[in-house]
C-alpha cells in the first residue's frame, strides 16, 4: 500500500465521525413520463430553477480532527511530490 493510500485512509477515518448522514427526501419520486402542469404550458418550473447547494455545519469539537485530516493529506502530497522530483533529478 502506498503512502498516499495510507494517508487517505487515515484522513477518512478522522473525518468519518463528523460527516452527517443525508436526510431522506420526503417527496416521492416523480412518475416517469409525467410532465408538470408548468412544463405543459411552456413556462419554466420555478422549483427547477432554484439551485440546492448542500451546506454542512461543522461543530467546534470536529475542528481538531478535520484539521489533522487536512495535515495528513497535505503531508502525503508534499512527500509524494518531493519523491517524484528527487527521482527525476537522480534519473534525469
């Protein structure tokens, strides 16, 4: 297993307890082939125009673990880049 894979696994383990479980959508799925009344009239559906951007609220208790996860991935990325540069320098 490579260093990057180990670091990714460690970072995920640090973040996983703080990732919220998405709530189930209370609305039933639309019937295939059925058009909304607004679509039949040629008017844009106002609900479809709104963009739903997911947002996550981070608690203060999560911050140390999330910061550590970022540091672990940053360290792995830096180590990998430096190893690649060193290898190119020695072989190139």
